[in-house]
């Protein structure tokens, strides 16, 4: 669904001010005084660096779309630099020094996440030499980028899990134990290099463990080859990074007293109650959108259930008290999104679980995040790197032109993505449907 234009949105707000009753003042950030501020700042440039798991371009796209929909006014850019097969020494994209000088430093990130380790253990039991190589190689990465990027905020992501949960380990102790040992080294490196650590391994193992109990057939499909997670586990990892960044869990909170025709509580939104011939009617201008999440995908639904992503990061609460008993159809912009009893409405709904115009708008933001990152991958991997060895004048000239054109196209996509992330005004109705 295409969101209303900014002009239509402004007109709707103006009309509500004239003809409705604005009963909620400026949004109240109820969790702000006691919770640390969100880690990203206006003007930040975020770069995700890693191996094939970052190269899948999923957890980073989930993070990007969350930030844009939860903080639509925040000016933050995102770039990924994952390359399949990479280790702390580099890989298919070149040795590590080339990777850093070509794929990280020129983008001048202010925030960098690094996830390496899956390939560094060589899928066998750990030996002292392998551990030493991993530690020294990782230290070299930090010693290279930190002087080149003063003020960089760096997040070392402990390697995501190798699935020794839904299937038996291939050797004593299992390969995930190797990754956990790497994670311990990262904790020490983070302290010595003034970085932050983010744990992807523990939440993924916990999700796999619970999923195996709930659905033994679906659980092994969450990481089909035991290495590369499907979208559901990428969502779990994205949630871990967002929580490490102190991401707020509230989308909006609305409480309406239908008997008294008042709005006792409205957070991150503005509500105008209107006269309704048959039920409760109001206009609502939110400041945020819900987190994009395709619950029709059984794997994502399972991961959300076992990891508790929605209650932690996607609370879009609507409570309506004072209604006469019976059932009510909740309609947004003229379309029904569900039927609920007066008791259910008084207890509260999480609109993020429903197919609302806001959810569809957020989904569009995620699709644009995926699209512009795919375009960057082609520009970077196929054009910049793939033709780098051809140095004749015509190819060099055409390569520069093509990269410039692809960069311009990506900027257009990012502009569209940011426009889609801007919340619109919506018209709500609660219509009695009988007992």
C-alpha cells in the first residue's frame, strides 16, 4: 500500500486540528528517563563488515529498516561489506588489508560492526595455533581501522551459532564450542581496544533449543546448512544488535476511555477523537512505524515466538475501555483489521501483530532496504572489484561512469526508503457488530 503523500498527511493533521479534539499533547517518551539513549546518532554512517552471514544481507537489512521506521527523523546511512568465505585474514575479496582499505575506510563509517569467526575455526576442533591466528588477525583489523577512523564506535559481534542443537555435533564438543571460544577472545579484544561486544551466539542457540521442543521438523530449517541462517534467525540476530544499541521496544501506546471520551495516554502519537454515528472514531498521527516482520512465514513466526522479539521490540498498544459489552470491528482507513470483544479491547491489543496499513508501510521500507543493498553489492562486487584488473582507458572510464550511475540509482532508492518510513495519518473506527 502506498502511503499518503506528505501534502495529504499535512492536510489531514490540519483538518483534525480544526474539526477534531486533540486530546493528546506531544508524545511522551515514558521509557526515556530510565533507559540508556539509542546508540545511533544523527549523521551516523553505519557499516556492517563480515563473512557470508553478513553477505546474506538480512540481519543488517532488518536493523536498517527498524532504525528508519522507529526513528524516521534520524539521518543515518547504512552500508554492508560482507564477503562469503572471509576470515580475519581476508578471503575471496582479497587479503584483509585490501579489504579494509577498499571496503571499509573509504566509506568513513562512524559506527562499524564486525562479525568474523565462522570460517576461522576451519570446522574442526580448536587447536592453539588456530586460536592464536584468530586473535592476532582480529587485533590487526582493529589496529588498522581505529587510527584511520578517529572516533569510530566499533561493535565486535561474537560469531553467530553453528547449529549443534537441532542436529548432533560432528565431533566431540561440537563446532559451536569453537565459536564460543572465539567469542571469549573478542571480549578481551573489545576491552583492550575500547569496543563494544554483541552476542549473537547465545540468543541463536536459545532460539534453536526452544524451537526444537516446539517444532522438531521446522527447527533444523532455521539454519538449513548449520552455518547460514534463514531469515528467521537473522531476525533473532538483528534483535540482539538492536537491543545492544538500546533500541526502544515501544512503537506507540494509546489508551482511550470511550465512556468519558478522553485519551488518558498517548505515547509517540497524537490522537483526535471525533464524533461517530455508530461507535468510536478517531484520527491518529503516529511518530513511528512497527518493525517489519512477515508472520505469514512459519519460520519467522516460530522464531518470534521462541525469542520473544515482538514483546521486546514491537509493542504497538491500543487499549479502549468503557465500551458496552459485545464485539467490535476495528477498522483503519476503512478496512477491517480484526474483530474483538470489549474485554479484549480493554485488556489491550498489540497492533503490530495485525495486518494494518502501518505494517504494510513498514514492509515496504524493508523491501527498499533489501533492494538498495543488492544494488550496492552488484556495483561493488561485479563492477568495482570484478573489473579492477582491467586497466585500459576505455574500461576504466566506463567503469567509473557505471559506478556513478549505480550510486545515483541507489541514492534514489534510499530517498524512497526514507520517504516510505515517514508515518502517515490514519482514520480509526470501532464499530459494534453485536454480541
